[in-house]
C-alpha cells in the first residue's frame, strides 16, 4: 500500500529507543523527513526550556507522533497529587503543549496527522494508578480534540499497545517458562508484540488512509485478557 506521505515532515517525540525509534525508522522508509526528539537528542521536554528549544529549532511538522510516556517510577496509589501531576505531564501535558503550538499551522495547511501512544492498561486494569489514569485522560483527550479539529483536515488518533518486547524491558528478560505461563493465562496468541508492528500501524495513521478515523484509538495488544 502506498501511504503517500513522501516528503511529509514528521516530528517523533520520544524517538531514542523502542517504539519511538521504530516509528522514526518506518516513517523515514516511507519517505518522510523525520525529526526525532528525545532527551538523548538534547531536548528535555519536561522543562519549559526544552519546549522552547523544540519550537525554535524544529520545522513545523505535518505529522506528530507522541511516544514519550511512562510512570517515572511513581507507582504508589496514595502518593501526593503533585506526583500524579508529573506522570500526567509526561503522558499528556507535554504532548498537549506541542499540539497547541503546531495545530494552528496545520489548520492553515488544511492537513495534519497527530498520533498518540496510549496503553491497553486503560482496558485491563493491571498498571499503576498514576500511569493508568494519565493514559485514560489521554484517550479522552484524543477523542474530544480529535473531533474538534477533524473539520480542518487534522486527524488525531491513538494506538494502545499491550506488552511490546523491547531490549532492556522486564518482559524481555523473562525465561521461556515464565513467558509461557503468562501467555497461557493472559495472552493466547502466544507472544509479545514487536515495536515494528506498532510502527507500521502508526505510519498508516499518519497517512491519508486514516482520513475517516478522527478520534479513533487502535488497540494492539494481541487480544490480551
């Protein structure tokens, strides 16, 4: 399938490893001019200075992919709200600040694609409360903001992966017996997902083929239960 996104400028936020790195590679293979952004690329987007540097140095994108996220080690349900707020900022707040800067430019062009990475933790309540609540807020944001700007040719969507096997992550370190036990209980498909599979879905959502998917959130969790 020809995605037709050659020469589109794609900003990938959180592109240093895992899914973000594979998204950058996939979009580049599709002919996009990819602008990868992460702390290893010199942008600490949790700071005002990092965001200002991003806006000053990155060309206005046609496509934005938000991969940055995580729990920041804040796992306690009864932690203070300021700790929850930091997790919210990492998973949604920074993305919103980036969107609000670039959406007006996309409106002028009558075209744009914004893809957010969520998590199947919003459907299967196995994650930490601060992280899962932040991703739930993100999915509400995708649906509402995606609806609001669809009339301008800006399609905002999400992908909600399950467990993706990437180097250095806990699941990748399990021995075969532990993985088999997990598959039998929770994941009958019998394997974890691959980052490149998520990247291909993101590339599709970044194209004209997603034009009727405003506010949609694509589940990619192998049918996890």
